[in-house]
């Protein structure tokens, strides 16, 4: 289902305006080029320290299996027979849970240092994988003085309204809002959810949820941007790219910054009207 979107604008400086309107493409940024270098990263696998997470794992595994006693295991194929055996034992005699708990407490089966190394490796792997995504960032905050200062060269640049053409199956209908949090997210909100997803989760859905959390979460210092994002992953074997074309009718408004020099103003208006003859042009006054 396509989300109903507010009016969304892309801020850019004069050079970005010339390239965007002249070439008919939007630049989709690679994460490593963002102002916030921690953006599109995860902080850790677990919200807790590794030692605490392992303690929770040991206690929670039997409970998670009992809660999913009728579910088909989907995790590590080598462990599925063992999970099925535990499910069968619990079905036959629910009191066996006490025995399993006692055995795990006596011999957890998790090595703290090995788990820490594995967690750090997974975080690094995912953060590296995110570099394969290209992101277009927009905002409904057209009248934000700060946005004009920071992203439109102190009012010398422009803001373009983007309206995706639904009839042409436009990707520009797929913007999603960013959620702001106190810190970058952990891969899992709680350790018990990690267990459930690992043992019984739909891998495709779990991975999509994880990627979505990473892409659409930022820290609160950026909350003033009211950001929406469009994310596009590189295809398998696809050469890296930085720009994607748009349909001319999808740039519907051109807002010229109040400080733009007259010579640039005339050129950029001409480029906008050449790209889309029906584009609406607005000349902003000083805020």
C-alpha cells in the first residue's frame, strides 16, 4: 500500500539545481557521503551489553521455544533437528521445560568472547552492506530557515517539489518518514526478539524490518529536518551509480532562494521551465 505523502521538497545549491534540472536526474547519496557519518549504521546487535544479553539468551531460549511449540523452525539448518526435538519433548510433557532451564543454566553453550567477536563482526558487516543503498532525502519543511541555510547555500539555492507519477509506477511515491531516537538503533530491540527471529522468523521479513529500521532512523539532533527518504538498493552485480532519472512532470514546483544572484536565477528558471513547461516558479522573499 502506498502511503499518503505531504508536499515534499528537495533542497540544493545552485550547482545541484543546474545538474538536477539540466540532466533530468536526482542524486541519490551513498551513506558514506552523508553529513552524519553514523547515519545508516547500527550501534550493536543487542540493546544490552553482551554479558547481559548472554544471560538473557540462556534464560529465554526455553520460553521462546515453548511459546512457538507449534511453529516450524527456520533458523540454522544444523540446529533445526534439536529445536524440533525440544518442541516434541515440551508437547509430550510441559514440565520438561524445568529440566531444559536447569541444563542451560549449568552449561549455557555460549562463549562470551566468541559472542562479542561475532556481534562486532555482524555489526561491521551490516554497516558495510548499507553502503550498497542509495538514498534520496526530502522534507515537507519548505519554510524552514535552517534548511535553506544548510542545504540551499544560505538561500542562494533552490527547493524542488517532487510529486511521483503513480500512473507511471514512480518510485517517488515510495518516500517514507524518518523516525528520530536518542541514539542509533541496535539490531534488535530486545534479546528475546533476537532469539525468536533466529529460531522461527521469516528471514525475508526479518531482514526487511532490520534494513528499514537502519534506513529510517536518525538521532534527535537531526529532528528539525522532518526528513522523508527514498531508498534504492544496488542490484546484484549492478555497477555503482549516484543518479536516477525522473519524469519531467514529477518536478512540479521550483522555489528560488531569496539570495540567489539574478544571473543564476534566470538560468535556473529557464532550466526548470525547459524540463517541465508546467512547473510553478516561486521567488522567495527574505525571511
